[in-house]
């Protein structure tokens, strides 16, 4: 499974200076680059005949390295359908891609298609600088909007990039990534318990596991993001998901310093104080924690669906996309969005590529490499874990939806939030103090 999303919320600091230098892109205001080529509007999927009129085309594409297995199948299919196009694709690490895509898309030889990253630091910067084409017509022509549902707001921006979560669609992503609760079904059965679906049931299971000499929750937070993702299970159960999304996308008057979020922080700190969380979690990588859980350590692991491939090789596990207290809301989003350059001189070929990436047919390719598409796919057969992931995705998207990622809220929120959360869990800072700092960061960012 790809491991991209566990890093997404930490990228803002790496690109902040770049974004500021390019177009003052991490806060309202700044200049725009006007498109250098006409922007065709489409009303139906692009045809091979339309693309053939472009003549011989080399389509330049930048993609995250985690896309390689998918692209190894999709690119030959694309080139077969559009034989006048040769795809020149460059794969980059997530950090390299997000650190360089702004300058690349602003250059004279900008890629025709590139992946970005939701949130202010990357996609907001690309929109604000006028470097990517709005895709409302593409989303409609390829029936993407229905598949994305209400979660499409993570791909929407105002034309000037000053408002996130509203306006035109500027990117399209074919897969869903979500944090959830992995449960060792066999250990729960030995405790006389089933898979918990509420916060109270989860904490009762923690207590029972602790009393039986088991580690209730395996956590690895060396990346700092994993504790924040674990917190989202609590926060999603206690605070309305819509309120959290409004805060993350910068809705006027949104406030994270509310009582329910304080309760979530206090309860997470209690988990640590009561010994429910594995020892040495801040020095353990999330990959090592997932491997330990898969090999039989602990009763629960909270992490993204990208760990399912490693975990499902162990005992029988369940995956729940949050807790029913919050209608199964937890941190999550679609994968890294695909964008069409506003400078491309092969716009129709680029649209056709992004359309194919996000098509129902390509959803089957994604499912074949155990990624969870947002388009409906055939049943997962004998793969119980992947079937659970498909069900979890549908449950989340049909319910309260993903919370998105806290680190999207500002260009410095990842560091503010993760550093403060470590202090709260260690008992060195109060929940109220952290919430005040988090909200102050948000207010500073959104103040003109």
C-alpha cells in the first residue's frame, strides 16, 4: 500500500518559503500568472479524434513515486487509446515533488500534468499563481463529481486562491485514504469482546486488554503525524466533522478551541497515563509499529488504510473508519490530486490523461494494487481486508465524511499541532494551552 498520506500533513514547512517567493501563496493576496494557451471547455470525455488533431505530442507528467505501479498499467492503456501521444513521466518522492512543483509549473517548460497536494501550501499556491486549470468541466464530463460526493470540497478553491473548500474544482484524485481502527479479532474474542464501534466501547476494551496483560494500543510516532492521526479518532467521535472541515479549510469564524476538542485531548492523554499506549511510541516509527501489530503485539492499531497490506499478512484483523459516535469520522482525504497546467499547449491530451486516471475503468486498476478507489468497483473476492477497506471507505464517504488533515489548516499547523500534542501526551502542557496555540496559528494565518 502507498505510504504517502502519513507524510502529507508535514510538507507545509518544506515549501513555505518557496510558496511565499513564488506568489505570496500561503495567505490571501499575491499575483497570478495568466494562462499562455487557450483553455478549452469540454462537455464530454475527450476523444482520440480530438487529440489526434494536436499532431504528435509528448505529454510531460510529474507524479509521486507511489504512483508507479498504477502508472505502469495506465500509461500503456492511455498511449494505446491516444496513439499520437507519448507520455514522458517523471516520478518524484513526495517531499521532492511538493518542494519543486510550484517552480516547475511556473517555468517555461512546465509539465502538462502534475500531482499536487491539498491544502494551502501546495494546491493553494498553484491556484493563487494561476498555474493550474480549473477542472469543473472535466469533473462533469467524466462523472467524477458524483463519485467524489461532498468530499469534493477538498479540491475546490476560489479563483484567486484565497478561499479553500469552495469555488471551482482544480484537481481530481481517484482514491480515498483514511485513518481507522485496526483490531485483532482473535485477541478481542479471547477477551470476550467484539470490535468496538463507540468511544466508550473502545476505552472499555483498552481497560480489559490492560488487565489481561496485553498492550491495548500500538503506536509509533517518530514521524509526529501518527499521534495526530490517532487523535482524529477521538476528535472525530466528539466534534462534528463538518465543523472540523470548516476550520481546516479556513471558513470565517471557525474555531478549534472548543470543549469537545479539549475533551479529546484530555482523553488521549489519559490513554497514555493509564498505560494503554505502547511504551516508547515517540521513538518508534509508524512502519515498525504496524509491523509489530501485524506480528501479534497489542490489540489495536490506529493508522491509515495504507498499512493494511502489511497488517493483513498477520492474524485476522478488522478495520473501522472511526467510531459511530461521530458517524465514523476520522482524518482522511483523497490521494494526491492530479492537475492540468494552465500553460499546456496540449490541454486536451492532458485532460484526457487526468480523465483516464479518474475513470471507473481505472478504478479497477487501483483496486488491483490494493488502493481504495472512490469510483465503485467489483467485490474484493477472497481478500477480507481489502473488502473491509472498501466497506470502510463507503461508510465514511456516505456518512460524516473525512475530517481532512489538521496540517492543511495553515502553512505552519503541522509543527504547531504535532509539537504541542507531544507535550500534552507527556503531561507538560494542558489541552487548553495547546488549543489556544493552535487557534492562534489559524487566526494569524487567516488575518489579512
